[in-house]
C-alpha cells in the first residue's frame, strides 16, 4: 500500500524523523484553520499518490489566510496525472538552503537493502539519476547487519552533503532505515530532505510504500485506509480469502489456480470476449469457496455470464461438482453459468451435474468450447 505524503510523515514521526508541523484539510475553510494552527507562512500541498505534484501546481506557499483560500481552492479538485485532489496537507513552510534526496528500497536480485543519497535532490531527481548517476551515493545494506551511525556517517561523507548537515543527516538516515525495516516498508523515500538556513535537517516530503505482506503485524495500518479506492468486490473477496481482481469486461471467471485463471483470461480474449474479473479459488473448491466465489462475481452488474473453469488435480472434480450444486442452492445467481470441468474424476463430476444442466447451467467439453459459449452468451 502506498501512503499519502501526510501519512508518510506521520509514519516518519513515529520513528523520530523530523518533519514540519501541519494538518490535513478537506475543505478551504479547514485549510485556513490548519494554517492558523501551523503558523504562517504555510505550504498548501495536494495529497495524491503520484509524484511531481510541485510541477503540476499542487504545492503552493501561502503567506496569509487569503493566499491559503486561493491555493486551497485551486488545488482541491485539481487533476494531477489522473488523480483528483480530495485532501490537502497544510504545514508550516520551511526555509530551504539545500535539497537532498534519501531513500531505502529492496534490491531483490542482490538480497540486500539499497540506500540512495544525493546532495542534488528536489523535483529534478529523475534527471539527476539519468544524466549524472554519480551524484547519487548508493549503499548496499546486509539486512543481518543493518545500518549503524558510523556507516551512515561514511555514507553522508561519500554523498558529499554539506558539513553542517552531516551529523544530523547520518542520525536521520539511521532512523529512516529503522522506519523502513521495523516499519515494514518496501520504499521509504524523502525528496527533498532539506537543510535549512538555520542548519536544521528534515523531511519535506514523504513517499512510503508499506509491504502488504506485513499487514498482519501492523493493526495500526488500518488508519491509512483513507481514500483507498479498493473495489467493493475486492474487499468482499479478501474477506472470504479469495484472490479476486476486477476487470472491465462482461465474462466473470472462476478458475482453480492463478495459472489456469490467467489462461482463461487469454482464451476468453482469443475468442473475442472480455473478462470481468480474475478469480482464483486456489487449490480447493469446497461448497463454501464456490458459493463465496459465485457470490462475489454475482454482485458485479457488468457480468453477463460466469465461466467456471476447473482442472482437477488433487482437487477432485466430483467434489467440485458437489460444491457447485450446493453453492447454487445457497446463492441466487443472475447470470448463466458455463462449466468446463476436467482432470481428476472429471467423468464422475460431469455425471453428477448432468441432471441439473439447463439454459442457465451449461457444460462444455473443452476450455475453448466453454470460452466460445460464454462469450456468445455475454454478447447476447
Ligand atoms: P512533489 O513535487 O510531489 O515531490 O512535492 P514536494 O513535497 O517534494 O514539493 C515540491 C517542491 O516544493 C519541493 O522540492 C520544494 O522545492 C517546494 N516546497 C515544498 N515545501 C516547501 C516549503 O516548506 N518551503 C519552501 N520554500 N518550498 C517548499
Ligand atoms: Mn517530492
């Protein structure tokens, strides 16, 4: 999960990384109230999960309440690269002497953490990376060893940060590394990391990606869900332990195994159809799982037909057939269902279903036949 800047800064603050005082606002008047609380001058910042806000007009300095009103009014509702601004972060403005860049991310192929630090941070860091990569000091950190203050000191020296900033920057990087590791981030990036004329080093921006696989040990991450545009069906599927991804077409797909689900999408495409979703029910196909899968897909108004594609392996097709029949007894399904059942005990499974087949419960012998049938029904 990507965090908004304000959430990233709240996360940083937990790890004692210095950030400016501020607050969120969803309306112009809230923005004025937050500006008063933070103290003028302030900076009014669009909260969208995309970079380059400054260049898009989403970051503005304001000296008084009138300027806050103007900027907040302009930025709320602004479309930044397809992300519409619904929330602002208002913080006390900082004076900037220097803009640095700092980040930690995972270097998967080398099984280490990668730290990047540059004295040429700010809105053009991508250009620096492309045209002057030597301006970025990289460190590889063995996760078993970590980053201590001495290593961080050597790093800030290698990056040639201003002398006055070095000791604070080194301490901040150790904290940022802690945030990244203990806070289970995939990415913790500060751009710009600033040095003020008063000689203070702090994070002026925050880009944090949390590792969703670690969510189980962070109940406090719940609070970061604001503005997550997770599809209702994705939520429903997650609650039922299913792997569901919503798509734009009209053929609902249920398959056992991610590989088969993907092949099913391909075959549906190949015969001229469009999948409404990707739903992998995994290894088992118990009545509970099947009912849950049908229920999730059934709530999608785009779905005109449901294609159930099961290849029995350890899962036996007769068990699947019983699962489907029981599920159909429990859930009222509004679209016709096309079945392709093959693999272990396929004959037994098909025999179980034979008496129940109808215009709305159709069995086809192969995946291709079933896809053609489903696509034809979706188009009708
Ligand atoms: P981004 O464009 O989405 O990366 O947004 P940032 O939060 O990084 O802000 C973009 C730029 O706005 C920064 O690089 C700064 O130059 C400027 N900026 C942001 N906050 C302040 C501030 O408090 N004071 C000043 N003077 N400039 C700021
Ligand atoms: Mn930035």
